[in-house]
C-alpha cells in the first residue's frame, strides 16, 4: 500500500508523537553526561537532577531577601500581564473587528490606518512606552496590546467579511436590525475564529511579555531568566523555559477545548490541530 | 387583466462595469403566479432575482411591488432561498425557525428566554412536522443532508409570511429523487399560502413541472465581434397551464429553441 494511505494505529500514533520528545531528552542527557565527565561543575549542560533541584528550590524555598516563592510569584505576575493584555486585545478585536468587517463606512475609515499601524514593529514602540508610561505594569501590558491587537482586529474583520452574504441577506429578510444581526449572527459566527486568532496571537504575546520583562521589571518569568543569565544559571533557565512552554501549551489547549465546548457547530466539519 | 399586477418590471437594465447583463426587461406578474426562470449560464437570471430581492439595484428602469417602488434593501415581505448558506450554521433547526420571532420580540438582545422561548418553540411544532424535521429539531445544519437543509431553508423563508418567495436554484445541488419530494413540498406551500413565487432553475423539466408561467432569459442581439455588447432580456414568456391543465408546449421544444442545455431529471446536473 502507498505510504499516504497507511494510517498509524492510536498506539503507534502516540509512540510516534512522543519519539521526537524522547530523542531530544536523550540527546541532552548524553551531551550533558560527557561534558560533566570532563568537568563535574559544568554550568552549561547541568544534569536533570540539578535542574530538578534548582526548580524545586525556586518553587518551594522562600527567597532569602524577599521571602517570596519565586517561581509562583514570577508565574503569577507574568500570567497576569499576559492575561490583561490579551483581554484588552480581545475586546478591541471584537469591537473594532466587527465594526470594520460589517459596516462599510467604518471599514473605509479605519482599514487603511489599521493595516499601516500593524506594520510598525511593536518592539520599536517599547522605548516610547517606557518613556510615556514609566517602567510599571502599564507599559508592559500596552506592548502586548499593541503587538497583538492590530492583527487580531484584522483577522476578526476578515472573519466577518467571510460570513456568507446569503446569511446576512437571509437575516435581513427575517426582519433583523443591524444590532440584532451583530448579536445573533455576526458575533456567534466570528467567536470561533476569534479564539483561533487568540491562540495564534499568544505566541507573539509571550515574546513581547518576556522582552518587556527582560528590559525593565522586578518580577516575572522573563525577568528571572535574564537575571540569572548573569550567573550562567542554566539549571534555572532551562526548567523555566520548559515551564513557560508548558504554560503556553496549557493556555492553547484550554482555548481549543473552550472552542469545542462552546461552538460545537463550528467543529462539526472536522478540523485539525 | 383588470386587477393591478403584484409585481411590475419596467424598462429594467443592469450593467456591470459598463457591460450590459440585462436590458429592456418588461414584465407584469399577477398575484399568486409561480414564475419559473430559465436561461443559459450568465444570462442574468440570478441578477434579475437579486434585483427583485433588492440585493442589487437596477441600472435603469424600475421594479414596482403593489404599485410602489421596491425598498432599497431586503425586507421581510420578500422571502429568499439560496442554493446554499441559506440557514444559520450556528443555530439548531428549531433555533433557525424561531429566530424571526426572536428578532420581532426582543429589540436589543434579539433573543427570547425562559417561558417565552418555550412558547416560541411550540409555535413551530407544526412547521417542523410539515417539513419532516421534527426528529432533527436539535441538530445543527451541518448534521443534516442537503435536502433537509433546503427544507429548513424554505420553512425559514416562510416564517415571516412573505407575499413573494424568491428561489435561486434551490434544488440545484440535490439528487433527483429528493428533488421530487421538494417539488411536492413547495407546490403544497405555494397553494396554501397564496404567494407569488419566482424560481430560477437550470432544469427545464423542473421549470415546466412547477411553474404557472415560464420566463426564458436570453440575448436577442449578438455582435460576433463583441459578444459582451448586448445584454439578455425575456425572450419567451409562456403561460404553462392551459385551461385543460395540459402544458401548452413541450420542454424539449423550448429547450431546443433557446439552446439551453436540456436536462432530464434523471441525468446528473453537471453545473452547480
């Protein structure tokens, strides 16, 4: 049989899915082992035991100076910034996206401005934000919003434009006002796309968050890894990277699950990823 | 005819980028007619239907409904069934059918709650039975077959009791056997509700079977150097039911005369 027609069994699929992860871990373990044979105090590729120990210390032992449990403090602060930023972006995407996608006059007024604005590399605005808003939370959240909102607004507007014209006309013949069409037709049709766009925007959102924290902050996951970089503390940095990845993964899965639960009709056609 | 016509089309023309699609269309249609519209692809029959719906506007001429100009946008007095995307994919069958009631009852949320919602669901019980979708009341359109979706679309279009029902190739994507069922449903509803119906179709047999009047759209002038130079108009306007109930001309004769690809209901429809 041709290879394109051969489908893995569930067990095989799971095994194949885990294989690249296992290979990565094994490769690291071997490399780390040989480096530590030369120099038992090697800092670049610490053993799993040392990383686990360092991670455990960050999670359970209060910091000597502040008395905080650093991992949880960092996670909470970072997630709070990320969540607030993405919430603002989502609200902007819904309100502006629907207005731009649904009302031609608003589209004419805002679409060119928005596509220009979204081309500004967000990081270049960071100094401006720090100067205007100071080094506090506002500047970091603003960076996340500026970095993600334009793209989310555009993709929401596009999702509105992609609603079949037939449905909108049908709603008109059923006597719907513009507002009723927004609440009963446009909003439910667009929300699943908004969640997809939110999931995709979380990737750049993390980048902006970590960057802002690295440059000016006193807490947060990004702040921590850039702080301990000075001591070449790979035993903290590597677990932190894994931890950030895990948080990002869980957020993504939670949003997918939400979409499947809340918008079952949208997933009936069978979709992937 | 002494009574004023339900719908009157006067000197209608439609241009796209200066190219005529339709020109000099004049038509008077009495109340309760079932007009079937046939013609070659791209001859403007769907454009004509969209103008009846106010989805598009005439470049020249006017369309009068009960003696007054058509509104500039789609309104509940004209129902529409498209070939696809006619129903709301995010609502179940029953929710699709009560939507018009919800729009009417609740100006801001467009939504009914609690007992009002239950009452609305009860009002559509008979309708669901009629279109045979009672067992599928809580399914989403994506879970229905094509025929079931179109039955739902027709029922939904009739909820507001429009005086005119417009159908744009509604059965074009359905199997022949299903089509016959749909014909019966449609004819039954038409007689019951005394609507005026306009239906665009590719299938000339379907046009003969359903209509009381057949409108054929075609170009009467051809410029071989510029095939786009002239638009189509109504070239045949035939009453289909003679007093004895017999068709006055055979579908084959018409199909031959206008050069429409003749399609028997038992051959697979090659076009969409």
